[in-house]
């Protein structure tokens, strides 16, 4: 007997079959991921350093501003990455 999850997944596969990606598309998706992961790592490293500097100075408000900037920047980069990946998929 199949679980409800298995039945739901079968119905989903019937109504929305998984798209087959070409090797070129897979390579492009990997390139996009690598490029954006590098950007994310670079931004994280830079702003983490700024946060530590602000904390060392005892400036909690400035550290909080850098933390907020880091959250915004990471969200923006991840959104851009997903947008570019979706363009390749479609």
C-alpha cells in the first residue's frame, strides 16, 4: 500500500511532468550557481569583516546596519541567481 505522499507525488508527476534539461542547460545552471556562490561568499566575507570592526569599536548600531545590509545583499543575490536559473530552465 502506498503512502499519501507517494500517491500525491505520482499525481503531481502526471499533471506536471519534470522538465528534461539538456547538458548545455545543466552546465549553464552549474555556472550560474558557481558564479553567484562566489559573489555571496565575497559579500559575506567583506561585510563580516565590517561587522567585526564595528563591534571592536563598540559601535553596536553600525554593526546592526552591516548585518541588515548583509541580509539584504544575500537575499538580492539569491533572488538574482534563481531568476537567471529559471530563465535557463524555461
